[in-house]
C-alpha cells in the first residue's frame, strides 16, 4: 500500500476515534442489562467502579479489529492487529483442522478437542452506546470434542457444536477469566445445525427420528430440554444470528426464530422456486449487525437473503465461487471466485458493479480451508494462503485494495474478532 493511501486509512481511523471518544466518555448507566445477565452487584461497592470498567482490559474509543489465522499444514496460530499491523504468534496446535470464532474467542479444532484462544479484543453493545475493549491475547485451554463447526455466545453462555453433533457449553464469565472448562454437554442428534444461545435460552436443532424434518427446541442454559418450537426445517444446515432473529437454513428455504415480548415465534422464508439439493444455501455469512445474509448457491451462484424483507435473490456469477459475504441491505454482495478476483454484485439486478484481483494464484474449490471474506463496518478481509498475506479491501470505494499484510505463516483459515 502506498504512503498516501496508508495515511488516508489512518486519518479515517483517527477521525472515527475523535467522534466515538465523547460517546464513550459521556455514556450514562445503560449497562444494567448486561449487569443483570451476569448477576453483578449494583450496590454501594459498585458505585466507585467507573462506567464500563473491565478488570485487566483497556477501554478504547473505537473498534479494535484483529484477525486470528491458522496454518493447517503447520498448526501455527497467529494474531494480526489491524490497527498496529503487529503479528503475534499464539502457538502451534498439532493436528489442527478447523478454525471458528464467536467475535472474541477463536477455536482451533483437532480430531479430539478444541484449543481456545482469547484474541483480547471485543465490544459490548448496549443499544444507545458501545464499549470497545482490548487486552493481551492468550491461550485459555482446551475443550473436549473435536472440529467445531459452530461457535455462538451470549453474555452468559458459549456453545461449541462439533461436527459429530455433540455440544459443549461453557460459562462465558469463566471463559473470559481464562477458564475454558466445559460445564455441560449435549448429546448429538442427526441434525447438522449448530446450537445458538438466544434470549437467555439455547436454540437446539434436532431430528426426532430418521427421515423426520428437523425442528428447533428450546433448552435452558444448563442444557435441559424445554419446548419444541413450531415450524419444520427439512435437512437443517447453516445458521446466523441477526437483529431480526436467528436464521436456520432448510431444504425449502430458511426458518427464522424471533423473540418479542417474551415469546418465541418462527416464520418460514421459502425459496422463490424449487431448488436442487446441490444449490441450497448451506453456510451463511454476513456483516455483524446486518440482517442480510449471503451463501453460495452451488458452484457458480450466490444467494442473498434479506431477512427483514423475507426474500431471497440468486445471482449467477458464471464462475466458480470460493467465498461470499453480504455488506448489508441494499448493499453489494461480495463473491471471491476461483480466478482470485473479488467481485461485487448488486443484489437486486445481479449486475457486477466492481472487481479487484487479490489472490496470488487461482484456487481450487476443494483446497484446504479455503479463503474467506470477513467484513466489518468499512473493510473486507480476504486470506491469501499462497502469498502468506491478508488483503484489506475498501468495499465502499469500488473494492479498492487498501493494503496487504504479510504473515510469517500461511493463513489457510481466518476469523475476525473485536465484535
């Protein structure tokens, strides 16, 4: 990246900080919701504690993004600070095969367990204001059960769902204190969906018998089963947490689980037409805080799901698609194709509106973990394992390549944290 571009990027970060700092300093006492969730004492002792104080962490005035990467060939785990550009080695995990994250913690999966890393950056959103924190990264232990394909958290519980369907529940407060011990375990079911903590409950996909459609059952945070929600979701696979509720992918569309005035409700968002098995949405991606999702539609297509508008849109790229993501409602859907080009598509017309060549060489769809597109409020990040780089793209400026960060080890897998 040239010096002027770099300075411009820094200027935007500084400007953002100057705007957000007064918000942090002037924020009132709107944190009671999380305090109640965590069971914190709000008596006299708490009055001397500064608003938003977290022991061992520094509060920042702006978003503190970091990336955690895994080199599956060597097991090497690295952390990239996107503000300072510092790369920190977090260790090596023998037999590492998968990487997933929940916004703060990264989970490196092997055949038998998950190694948990605290990236040291996170945010707490209280609606009227947001707190941003940064601390030193750390390895915080292992959790039994290998290869997690879903990691979802709320203020109290973290749920890790393994590829065998078994679920490990972790106490979030203990996890943040460096204790990754499992508190409860749920047996696996035939469903391929992941468990999601939502509105003080757990949403647990399950299949009661062979050949039966998947359903979603409410469980307590201790794992105890409660009532079965209405709505069938045949061959459930893939999920996403949005402001509208939790979306689960189904053979015939999507099932949305919402919560309003103390009640859980479900609604179906059907595909606009019959979709063959190979073209179904199986893994959803979206910008945090957005209710517009993206998923691959077979080898050469992209699905955009507008959850708020309850509608699907399919775009044919004409090229093999490796990774997708959605910027948001009425915003571009991004697709990385096998020729190494990042493309932006208008979700309404399906027209390609911008492109940027990123990858050092073409990538086959079946290679390793493959590249991903991670999004925050202004930038997209794409891992380029062959070049040992992560590319930062300004998706608000015709996919301009803002910078490329070189890493000591190949980023075959990547997640963004600080959310």
